[in-house]
């Protein structure tokens, strides 16, 4: 990919940052804004692409934090995704404003921003469906542009765990939409802990499951996940920090939602959704946030809508520090990947496993929990932990599990305990270094250019 001229990089860095306008920026303007923020704040931001849309537009992500380019052990990964449906556009505006707010707060040494960026690596994808946005119009409810360029609803195109349980045929990954493949690849390179995707057309925080197999997960019309208590808490954090969401759906053609939250399936069943995929396969708890009655709100309403959502967006990020985090070490004291870390009473469809750093993160409400850790060639370890409320301290409780090797003379030749619990649908592993997919487009020239600009600026200053 072609590099960016140095004079342009110098212009981006040396031009004083102007106030971000409350308006709808087109895709090119978003790209330019992200480039400028990254160039002006290289110590706390890292701009990268997770792939391209059907029409070849880059899917840009801005990472923010003390180590924005790569994962740091003990620092949880968080993400916001907007504009999955091209005609639901408020999320684009809010995420640009959030970036601006976080960066300005950090540069001004404001405590709230320092605490978030010192403790969390935040990834922001302002538009997952830039092609759909280009095709959209400004109608409030029935505008075109929802689908991608191929006419496919991206929130129906992810692998579906319940369809798999019913042995329904599933698309091969290579046959899924480009934008969906990009997100799937992204989830394989980062150990995301918490996420939300921003939609429009209602005012409610929706949580998994979106689909059902008609089995024990169905309770009172809802499809209840093993972490339902955590999901309800997360949804209420957003709705009660929002100016009005907690009052129930105030949209004229909407239904009432108690506390401004809903189980996704109880609202309406949805197959192939992104939030269930995040939760089941990527062990990332994700909500779907419906943030405006109008899918394309009038421009003059944008400042008020930002004010309605700002506190919620920040409070939700802070919830990434719920529960427990740590590493699993083998009998030699080496951190291990793919150790199964289970919490009693929470039988996840795909067991939570340690990542390539030997880390685990479990979002849990305060209380006592029994953990069971299994890893091949080691004794099963069970420990009970008393979990405090981590968000108040911007850190989950830290606890490492130290495994004991099974003596060779007493080992059985039974099935590998890790593999025994793996089903084909759960054979999910982090394959590459965090921070990038090897095959995805990158702006090598941009990285080199920004490095040179940073060096020049250090000489000037």
C-alpha cells in the first residue's frame, strides 16, 4: 500500500487541532480525522485497519491507551463498534466525539481520562459499514443503506451457535461478507473482554442471547446466558447513566422496556448476530446499544444526543474492570495458553480459556465464586475467590492460578482434558500477535512516516 507523503503528515501534526464539529462526517473525513488524531497523539493512540469493505474502503480502528500499539499483560481490551447498519449513523458521531473527549482529557491531565487510559486499551471502530453509509439517505426510520454493498445485513451474517447446535448448514468463513470476515479476524488477534455495538431506531440496551435453540436457555420468553446477571448489570449501567434510556423506550412507535434494557431474544429472535458471536466464540461480553429513536437524527440534535450518551459511554468502558483477571501457570511456572478457566454455575457454550499470554478475564459481580482450572498434564485446580467491585478501582481483582504437574507415573492415557471439552464449533484459538492480523491491510508507510514526524517534533520541541 502506498505511503503517505511526509509533508501531509507534517501538516496533520503541526496544524492546530480544531474543534470537532457536530455534523455527519463522510468516510473520507473520518479517515482524515483519525489520521490527524493519531499523528498528534502518537504516545496514546494507534491507528490500524482490520480489513476492507466490499468496495475496498478501509475499516479503521483507533486504539487508545498507554501502550496503544500492543497488548499489555493485565490491561483489558475494550471495543466500541458503530455504523454496522449503514443508515444508523448516530454512533459514528458519538464515537468521534468520544475519541476527541478522551484525547483532550488526557492532554489536559483530567483525572477521568487518565484513569481510563492508564488502565484500559480502548479500540474504536467508527464505521463497520462505510459502503452502507454512502448509500443511505436521511429518513428517520425506513432509509436505505442498512445492508452492505452486496445487500447483506451484517448483523445476520455471523456464525450462529444455536444454528450449529441444530446442525443447520453454516456458510464457510470465506463466503461471509468482507466486513464480517474482518471483524472475525480482529477477534482472533485481540483478547477483547467487553464490547458494545451502537445502533439506532430505538432507545434500549440489549444483551445476549439474541437467538435460542428452544432448550434450557429459554426462561420466561428470554434466551438466558450463563452470565445473565452480569449482562443485566452492564445494560443497566448504560441505561441509568443515560439521560433518559432507563425510563423505558420513549420512541413513539416503540415498546416499553423496563429499566431501558432487554434480552435480545425476548425483544425479537435474531440469527447470525454479532453480539452472540462475540460472547460465544470470543469470550467477549457485548451489548447492542440502540441509542436514538431516529436512525438518522437531524444535525441540530447531535450536541444534545452526545450529552445524553457521554456519561454512559464512559461508565460502560469502566465496567471492563469487573470481576477477576490473572494468569495460569504450569508446573514449571510458565504461563500457558488454552487452559480452561470455569466458574461454577456458569457453563458457557464455549469454555473460557487463557490467551497466548496465559491470561484470563472473567467479568463477575461482587461475591464468592468457585473456579476450576484444567490443563493437560496437570492436576485440576479448584479455588474459591471473594470478588470485590473492581470498576471503583479501575482494576479487576488479580489472581493467578498455579498448577501442579501430574507425576509421570500416575498419569492416565485418557483424552486430553483440554481437547475433551472442545467441540468443532468451539475450536477457537488466538493465532497471532495482538495488535494486527498478518494478512490485513496496513499502512506501513504511515507508521514509518509518523515515526519520522515524531522524531522531528522532538527535535523542534
